[in-house]
């Protein structure tokens, strides 16, 4: 029992010594406290809601009180083969998720096109375990949506800092 406590203590000590800390609240400018998103898929909308809530911001259902408006022009999911096995079946897949969007602040309301977001992931497709790989693909797509929401929030922060009220 004692060696486990000592090992746990040293693990915590090493993690804190290297600067590791859990990602928590991202400091947002005041101009990003109320955000309205138009045209997003339900999955992206929910991920954005979670990401904004973690940073003490709110995703609004109408543009009336929004400080920033995000218009999702398009969302695209893609899947391509990276390599084939001897039998001609795909061994590796590449999944892509891209978002084209425009931003506007509440002051002028003019939508400004932004560079698209692109998330790519590759995974090995084991032909012996098809069901597990199907579940793995769903998990990867979910993580890609989370990452896209986080990337969009980071771009919103950068945009808000360069476009004050």
C-alpha cells in the first residue's frame, strides 16, 4: 500500500513540475460572451455550446443579443483510402472534416469570410475486427468535432482581439 502512495505522489509531482495542467476555462474577451451560430449541424452546435460554456460564454438561440455572429457556410465530412492490402481492401483511412464560415460583430453586422477550418485524422482498418473499427471511426469523428469546435473558438478569440467593438 505504501509503495502505491509513494508512486502516486511522485507521478503527481512530475506532472506538476513539467507544467502540465488540465485544460479548463479559456479566458475570453468581453466581446465573445454571447455568440450566435447560424447554419451549424446539431453536432457542431452542441460541441460549440460545451466549449463556450467551459469558458463562461453562452451560445444564443437568436441573434438579437449576440455580440458575435458566426455563419457556417458549409460543413463537409470526407473519407479516403490511404493504403490497400493484398486483397484490395482498404488498410488505412483518412477522415477529413472541414468548415467554411463567416464572422460578424454586432456593431456592423457585416459578414467577413474567414479561412476554412480543416481537421484530418488517419486510422488503421483491421479487417479482422470490423465492428470495433466501426466504433473506432465514430469515436474519431466525435473527437474531430470537438477539435473543430475548439479551433473555431481559438479563431474567434484571435478575430475578437483584432476586431474590437
